[in-house]
């Protein structure tokens, strides 16, 4: 019973991490640059995200534009984009294997070797 409770806690934490990774990937606030001149009217805040960049004027108006090309991104954001996509894919696979290999599911209960294999893959 304790083992099943720990598996459920791990599964819930994995789902929370998966959702957090998706939200982090979607936010445009990866790199923030503020241009404040001598006049407050010319102030701008530029947000560079993984998928778009946004410019916020001092009036509060925000304009966002999706990147036209992958090459338009700086190298640090290109690397972050690749790593975040890999993190989303790996966490989704972990959640699927966690459901299939958990003690609280009857997935392929007739084949104990497959269930043991899935448990070992879930640890990885």
C-alpha cells in the first residue's frame, strides 16, 4: 500500500512538472530587455520568448510577433527551445510509462514480464 501511495505521489508530481514545462515553454518572457531613455515616453520593454517576441510601450500597449525563421532566434534561445521540447517529450513518455507500469493499473496484468519491464523503464 505504501508503494502504491508513493507511485501516485510521483505520478501527480510528474503531471505537475509536465504542465509547468508546457506553461514555461509558452511564455514569452525568457529574455527581458528594458530601454528607458531620458524621457519616460520612449520607454520600451522587449520580451524575447521561444516562439515569439513582444514589445511593451510605455503606454501599456503590447505588440507580439511570431518569429519568421528559426535563424532569427539568438543561439541561447535556440538551445533553450530544443531542450524544452525534449523535456516535454520525455516527461510525456514518463507519464505514459508511469500509468502503464503502476501498481494501481491492470494494464497487461496477464504478462508480469511486460509490467516489470515498464517499471524498469519508468525509473530511467
